[in-house]
C-alpha cells in the first residue's frame, strides 16, 4: 500500500503519568553512575570512616573490649554531639568528592553528545529532566552522609547501657537536617557547574573550584577588611557553623567569626537561585551554533 494511502491517527492508548517520567530519567542516571568502577571504589572508601566510628561506639560501650585492648578506664571516648559532628564533617567532605565525580557523568555526557534536543523531545519537561538527575545525585550522596549517621545513632542507642536516644534526639534530627541541606546544595551546585562545559574532567575541576575558590576569596576579604562577612563566601565554613548549632555541639569555632543563622540561610538560598538560573540557561532543547 502506498504511503499516502495510510491513515495516521494520534495515539489513543494509556498515557504514562507525568510524575513517573522523572523516575525513568533517574533510573538511567543511576545506571550511568554505577557503570563506572571508580564510583563503586569511591563509595567503599566513603564508608570506611563510619565503620571506624562504629568500632569506636562499640569500644565506648563495651568494658570487656576495652579491657582486652589494655584500656580498662570507664570510657575511651565520648559518644555525644561532638562525636557525631565530627562524623558529619568527614562524610560531608567525602560527599564533595563523590559529587565531583558523579555530577559530570549525569550532565556533561548529554551535552557533549548533543542529546538534549532528543531527550527533551520526549514527553518530559526541562524541570523533569533536571529533577531526575537531581534525585540520582541526592540519593547517591545520602548513602554516604545521613544514612550511615543515623545508623550510627541507632547502634549507639542499642549499645548504651543507659537510656540514650530520647535525651539525644537533637543529634539525630540535627544530623539528618544538616546532611540533607549539604547534599541538596551539593547536588544543585554539581549539576549547574557540570552544565557549563562538555568535558567531564574539566567539570570535576570546576565543581572543586566552586567550593574552594570562593572560600579563599572570602578569607582574603575578611582578612583585608577585618570583617566576618567574608566568610559568607565559604560554604564549608557556613555549613559547619550550621551543623554545630543543629547538633548542639560545644564551641568548635570562635565567636569572632560566628555568623547568624539568617545570613547563612539567605546566602544558601542565593547560591541555589544562581544554580537554578545556570541550569535554566544551559538545559535547553536547542543549541545555537555560531560560525
């Protein structure tokens, strides 16, 4: 039969719900992230500190184990807010490394292959595409931040000879909220900076620079002008202050460089808005080639 004799009709079958299309992008994003052996190796390395902390909690609550290693004192370490604050700091730095490796694999490959016009021609919006990639990065970073932290909290609750959980609920809530804020910021920052270039290695370097270069500039501004407001450019320092307050850890930072919570929140919101603007500019279904 000739082509012109065919009768073409619009598809009238069942349509996939819009919210599930985001999960398709996330599924392929997870597959892309796990396809590299380096990702698996990084995850294993990132989980080593929680295992060390787990052993420390075991020693702190087991007098027999302490006696066997030659320390019969009442306690080898204090499992308190400062202990979990240290765990959160270490895992957050590992999250930076993991985000710098995974985020470029989610975005730069699509940009380098000019795949965005094809992907966005499917029934999924730009927001859905970015959200799917965001869920991948947020989920991967959760595995090395708040998930092991809450497992450590649960193990301390189980191991403690005295009732411990109810009197330390602030630690669990602060750990979860602090880690969630950090990985939410890292996820959008990693995706935005990765969208600026089409080379994965360069994107990894840009993500590291996006975290450390403003911190150095902020330290210079604070030193020259003798003001604490330059530290608003230092994302790790701001988050450390916020974590300390959320967990109720004792004074780790001196009061001379303390920032109020309102200023920290405003700065974090501005960073997220800037990243959203970058993604809105870069993630498009068309590409303008100037020749």
